[in-house]
């Protein structure tokens, strides 16, 4: 009914780009709402699949559900999907109790992540789906407050799987203390450029004009890390 009213409203007026964009947004929202109940229901998934993602365990149930939904959304053509591990007050930002906190965090995500990768591969989806795992910072190689670690933006790890990335390799290295990146250093602009390249996009052409100059996601930098591409 809302779609019909919107269209009737538009037909009675001269073409207006803003109005048309608003109507398209409403119609997209309607389609999403109509599809969401089926996508979000995992009742028809087999018990073996639920176990693969750790949904049968209390410690992995929440993140496992997110990872299973990721596969269900990917199957239906959703282009960008984000899973967020947010259990616990400090999450991965362990300024104290590093061993206890990171051990708990790893226990909550390892099984669901492995399940997602295996499931995507088994269904033939991994080759076309880029999986990226990352956080805001690494941790310093020296202690903070005795049993924690501070932020380290100078050398930390992220990993990728599928989507045209070479498997079983490590790109780059830090110094002997694990503090500064020293080999094949990758700035965040390089990471974005590489991700866009794997998606078939040239980051140097994704520009828009604003405030008197052209802008792009990678600003005036960004180099594709060719070594990690299969």
C-alpha cells in the first residue's frame, strides 16, 4: 500500500530526483523487511550445520549465529556483511587481564569463524567472497599495568580469506620486538586499495567532487598489495 501511495504521489508531480530517491529508499526498505524474517530464521538449518558454527555451545552461540547469518546473506546476494564480536565490557581492548580476556575472546570466535570458512568453501561461495578479520589496533609487545597491553598502531595483523587472496601465506613482518612494521608495510589506504582491487574496482577512479577538490576513499595514497593476490 505504501509503495502505491508513493508512486501516485510522484506521478502527480514533475520529476524530482530527491523525491524519486526517497521513494526508492522506501521501496528498498520494504523489500528488505519482507525478506528478513526468512533470512534471519535458522530453524531449517541442519543440526550439523548449527554445530559447525558453535550454536550448540553457550560461549560461541552469539557469534556463531552472526557467522551463520553471514553465509545465509551471502547466498542471497548481499554484498557487504559485517559481524561484530562485542561480548564483554572490554572486548579485544585488553588494557588489563590480557591472558584471561583474550583467551575468552578466542574461545568465543574461533569455532564460528572456522565454521563460516568451511561452509562457504563447501558451498562454492568462498572463491567469490572476501572474508576480512580485523580490529582497531594491535597490542604493544610490552606490558601495561602488569597484565595488559596498550594500543599499537605501528605493527599489527589482519587476515583475509577467499575472494582471490592467496592462501597459506604471511605478508609483511615486524621488528624483532613486534612493535614496528618493517617489511611490506601496509597503510590503511593500501588495505582499502587492495580490498577494492579484489572487488574489481580501481580505487584511483572512485572519486567525487566536494568543496573544490576531488576526494576518494584512499585520499592521495594507496598501493595494491599484489603479492597477496592469487
